[in-house]
């Protein structure tokens, strides 16, 4: 009886271990996918904290995280942050009925309606923050924040 209980206990331990390994490997994938679909928001209150000539790179990284794009011209480093929002869906335009077409048994008006309705709305740029650093790469030279 004792060996049967220890066998079930070992089997349960292996199942728990396999579930934990699976969780460890899939959790980053789900979190990364969430970031890609959601995007990031640029907080305007954080932008007000930026002072040209005073704010350091580590403060920018603390407030906004890693930039979406990094450009390295000869004048210094440029960080670009972008936030996106869902595009507004325009109201559907009422189409005139084409009537029933009897020429072909293969034509169906519903086919046209379904084909037009399959386009996803997509994303559009909501705001953008461009931060230019001095040649030393540590101090903010200038910054520009735009909302669209």
C-alpha cells in the first residue's frame, strides 16, 4: 500500500513540474503579445518633467521605458516613443439594392456584403515623443511631444 501511494505522489509531482515549466515558457509569450496589441501610452504629465539641458537619459528610461526607435545622427542620439489607438470605424454607407440578378445562379449579393465587411479597422498614431540627446548621450538637448 505504501508503494502505491508513493507512486501516485511521484506522478502528481511530475505533472506539477510539467505544468510549471509550461507556465514559465508561455507566460512571457502572452505578456509580450499583450504589449504588442495594446501598445503603450505616453503620459503627458511625465513629458512635463523633461527639462532640456538638465534631464538625464536614465530618467527618461525610468519614465518611459525603452524607446520604440533609436536614431543615431552625428549630433547625438534620438529616442522616439509612439502610442497608437484603434482607428475609428466610419458608419457604413447604405447601398442601393442591386436587385436580384437572374443571369447567373452563382452570383449572390450576400457575397459582396461579406467581402466588404472583412476589413479590420487597424491602428493609427495617437501621440509621439521625440527626445534628442547631446553628443555625450546622457543629457536631453531638446524634446518634442505631439498628439494627433
